[in-house]
C-alpha cells in the first residue's frame, strides 16, 4: 500500500502525464510547471483544542515538498493569540504539517494541492486558493490513567463458526482457548472452508455482548492526532449488543470469477467503546461496569482456523469512564 506521500507523488506524475498528452492550455502548462518546479503556496493554519478554542503558542512545522525533496523548504513558527500561524513558500503541491504544544498530543496533517483537483489550481505562479485556511485539532493531555492491553498481536484459534469468549484485559480468548478468565465479549469467525474455490462465499467476524447492560458504540477519533481515541465513555450512550465485519463475494461472472466484493471492515477513523463486567442491583438497575475502547480491528480465516488483532485500552476501576491511556 502506498503511503499518503507516495500516493500524492503518484497523482502528481499522473497529472503531468495527462498534461503532456493534451493540447496544453495556459492553465495546464502552468499547472505542469508548478508540479515540476514548484509554485508559491500560502496557508493559514488555525490550531484549536477539543473544545474548538484557539491554542496559543503551539509550534507549527511545515515542510513544503518538491519532486526533488532536497529542494523543499521547512517553515517553523508559533501560533498567535488566535491560534493562527501563516506559512508561505514554494512547493510542488504537497505540504507536511506537524503541530506540537505544551501539555498536548502531537498532530500531523498532509495537504495535497494536486489531489484536490479543480479546487486547487495554479494562477499567477500561486497554488489556489491563496491563503487558504486549514484547521488542526491539538488534543490536550488531560488525565491519562487508563491502561493499555498487554498486547496488540494476532490471537489465533482453531474454532470456526461458534461463539468463544475474549478477555479484553488479558487480551486473549478465555480458557480453554487461551489464558483469559472473563468474557468481556464473545467472537465468532464465520468461514465456509472453500478458500480459493469457485464456491467460496467469504468470511466474517462477529462480536456480541450477551451480558445484561453490556455492549458497545462507535466514536469518532480526531483526524491526525497522536492520541487515537476518546477521553471518556458515555454512560448514557446507545450500547449495541452485536457488531459484524465481513469480506464476502457479492457477484461472479459466468466463469466463476469474482467481479464484486461486499466488504464491511472496521472503520479506521473510529473506536469501539465497550461496557462490560456489569453488575446490577436486585431491582435490575446498573450498579457498576468496566469501560474499554478498541480500534484497528483486523481478522483472518483459513483452513487452519482464525485470528484477530486490535488495540485495546481499558480502565480497571469500576464506573470510571476515563479512557485516556497512561503515558
């Protein structure tokens, strides 16, 4: 998989090839020259915290890249009282931005004038829009006390097409499939056993929370932030009891070749906030629970069994919703 930077370079090369094959207009020639030799760019970066308030004196480091990276230029400075820092230099169309601040998590952003097509053209030797604004969220370090699970590697099992428990604190399947003691959730790997065969239908991973009051909900992460998660679990959130991810064949041609897949992967821009280990009173009301967050869930199945991996953070203190991991 190409990195964002390499992808942008690939796009730039494709654009240049298209320009060379056209009856180049004045704009296309200027665009081609800007990609090859650079054009001036001016961007106003506005740095805000998680509440949308300006972050004063945040350090902004902007690299104005060129096709020949050695010719790129780095502009460094600090935001003003309005959280704004303006950077200007010549670039082939790609900017790499890193923002840091005291008592904040680092944020990074990549900006491509090329990839945005008609919104970002070249006029008068300048990338457009000239002086465009980019908001960057710099998350504050608040109260990092939650714990990370002991591992984020693959966990394997021979069990297919049946529910088995998973202990999120020990990061393993429950006994006898692993060293786990408590089923914070149950998982099922579904696979038809016909890998690479013409009747292969696909595979899926299902998660469920059969315990009363247990479940999960999706929450958005802050794009580009070093902290990939949420600060707190919502006690009154809408906790669903089952989730599924799949990679299944949706259509084949007359020869049996796959022409379309139906894919539902874990969204990398989100985390799954989980409530488990619930205790409730005699009258059936929730008394206490443990809160977790999962991200980057991946899985695989074959004739030998199945495997899953993810990143997990949890707070071991009952009813403490803080999910910011200790540094």
